[in-house]
């Protein structure tokens, strides 16, 4: 089961909605409860969980734990994994940004992306831009 999570309500290029929007925990709970316990539950979102209000951020973390779901997101320019008592809970995929290929990488804005394959297991391959050598390389810095 893959569920698309609306994680932005009020954002545009000039105004951030960081911690202004509540996590949609009630509809998510309803959807997650409707599936059997055997199905893999994946929540797909643009923003990471900490972009929701602090009060609902804690609730959605609990919901992910309760249903052993996986929260996948983008937005941040780094690959980030969060583990809970049953394994991987959240995975940020990194992000690419527009810049010339020979430009030096800025520390926070690392050009990276993640490729995942889900079968019986989750396989993750992180790739980052190596500006010194002008090529994409495998990155082990989860």
C-alpha cells in the first residue's frame, strides 16, 4: 500500500510553511487500518516529518511505529535515515539542485539522489555528484 501524504498547505517560493501544517494523522490512521497487517505500508511525501507542527510530528512518528510503515520523503539536500524499534521508519532521498556541472559543491546543498527497490527487502543506492571529477558516484554516507 502506497499513500501519498500532503505535507504542504501554505508554502510558496516566498513563504515557508515549516512547522505550520499539521500532519494528517486521522486520515492516515483510517487508511492504514483498512489494510491487512501483512501488507507493506509506505507513506510518500515531499517534506520530512519535522516540517509538520511539533504536536503532530510526535503523533505521526507513533503512527509509523504502530503500523510498521515506512515514510519516504524528499525536499532536503541530504540522504537521511531514521530507525525505530522495528527497523527503518523514515528515509529522505536527498535532492538535486540546478547548478553547473563543474561548480564546487556547497556543504549543505549536496547534489544527491537515492534509488530504492522494494521486493522482499528494501535495497537503497545513494548517488552523489562528485564536482572535482565531474561524475556521479555511489555514496555510502547514509
